[in-house]
C-alpha cells in the first residue's frame, strides 16, 4: 500500500512547489509594477517668432504746467469778486477786491502824521536859527568881558541842542513817510490782480466773507496756466525707473475718454523718492499737448512707456523660464540613464538659478554663464532635455531668446503632471528661479 501511494504524493508535492514558485513570480511582478513610477504628462508651448514689446506702466495725475494759488496779503472783507470758476484771466487783471475803507482811513491818518512831522521839523529848524543868533551875539560880548562865561556856555549848549532837535525831527518825518508808504501799499493790496495768464480752476471765498492774513495768506483763487500744454506726474516703481529716460515717448488713456489715446514725452525723472507703505516710487513728469482742451486738471492717467520693441524674434513663454523639474522627473531621467549623474545631473546644473551652466550629458565642469543666461527644458522625441539660452527683453508674458540651442517650432516644457489616478501637478515653481515643490 505505501508503495502505491508514493507517485500521487510526489506529484502533489510538485504541484504545490510549482504553485508556490508561480505565486512568488506573480508577487514579484506585481511588486515591480507597483513600484514603477507613474508616467509623466508634460505641458508644453511652442517656441515661435513674433514681436516682443517691453513696456513700463504707471498711473499719474494731469495738472497744468504752472499752477498759482492767489491769496490776500491783508485781512478784510471781500467786497468784489471779478472772476469765477473756469474764467480766463489776463496777467494784471483785477480779479477781487477787499473793502478798502479801513485802509483808506489809515492812509489819511498817515498823511496827517507826515504833515505834523514836517511842521515839527520846520519848528526845530527855526529854533536852531534863533539859538545860533544868540550864540553869535554872546561870543563878542564875552570877548569884551561884558557877559559871564556861563552865559556864553548856555547859549552854545542851546544852539547844539537845537541842532540835535532838527535831526530828531527829520527822523520823525522819515518814519511818518514810511508809515504813509506802508498804508498806501496796504491799500493797494486790497485790489487783487492775476499774476499770470490762465484759467480759474478754483474759487475759495464769496463776497462778504472775511479773510484773515495774520498767520498765512488765505487762498482766494487757484489759477492754472495755459491748459493747452499740460503735464502728467506719474509714480514709477523703483524696479522700473531704470528703464526710463528723458525724451522717451509715452501714451496714456483717461477714464473720461477710454477710446482716445493721448501722447506725451518724458521731460524729467525726479530724484526725490516717494515712500508709501515701504513702496518706493519716483515721479516721472510727462509733457502733454492739449489743443482741444479735452484733458482737465486732476484726471487720472494710465501711462504706458515702450522702452524696447523687437520684431520677428524668437520668443518663449515666461512659464518655460520659470519651470524647474520636480524630483519625480529627475528620478525618471536618472533611471533612464542608468541611475548615474548623466542627464539628471546635467539638468540640475543647466537649470540652476543664477545662471550656472552644466558641462553636458557627461556632467563635465561647470562655469559661470554669461549674464542673462537661463535654463529651459525642451521636449524632443517625447523626452525632455535641458538647454541654456540667453534671453533679452520681456513683455511680462513672452521673452526674447537671443542665443541658444532653440529653434522655432521646438516644444518647451512649462509644467509636468504625474499620470494615473489622482494625478497631481508637479514642478510648479514657487517663484522666479525658485525650487520646485509639489502642492500635496
């Protein structure tokens, strides 16, 4: 009996051993498939030729080239207003008058003081003449010893005192005349004249209102010069001010005329910085012609200055310059190259922020790249490869490519996603030149 059961028992053992081996093989295959990295899906853009226009944008306010605040030099009640809003006035024209009654009365009083001072001077001069005659009579009498020396000294002293009184009277007369002149000037200041040829853009008082000029001159009118020539004061960001220069052409639009584009020229870029909430800006003054008087002071201007204009140049999206390969992509490249430095190492060197270039596929020596050199990824035959290019101007979306192994029609990588269920984007940079991070 045992001998008859031996062959079936051996076969069963063989079947179990085969099943175990098959299970181990299947498990190994499943494990290898599970460990295999998911396929990568690349987002690309085509490098092509076209224009690249680099601009600087800013906002500013329109104003007249010359703006004058007309005030009052003296205090008083506004008696007349001879100009109103939007009136055109000529230089020297009477535009307002302060009630002159008090100033006229003061002028008359000062005239009386001058007459009084003149009378006192004449009286002092007469006293000098009388004292001189007395002194001249006493001198020969003293020589004949007919009067005492004391009498001669008294007459001499009286004569000298009369001369001093004349000097004082002349001083009083000069002071009275000065006060008369001041009263006349104050009376003249009651008439307010336009200092320039211009337009009234603001009136701050009404007839009958009292203005006080004790501390500072109150503003009555604001006059703008010739509104056919205006200026725009723009706030240019610190990062853009180096791209502008005097003499550049500028265009701008205003909300009142959104379909019209106005032109101007940069007159100067002022060196005085303006800081608000730690943001530094500079004032670029743009001269604008306004022959139709469509533009008004205070309008907000959205200014555009073209500082570089390239036509029919090779260009790539800025997203391609910002792209950095994620670890999954470098792992796939490294595994496909035998796991060594190879493509992955060259890729890290080629796209390293700061313009450091790799030595090629073999990972040769690295050196400092020329200024403006950036790393990009090009998809050729379904496989990404790093490349270095020298870039030029950018319009914020596209960037000019000056030199490098890039041709029109090449596909540049702007992003990458891991394939499979629940695919997640990878390789999105945290900022220009920043390292790649997965959002999950």
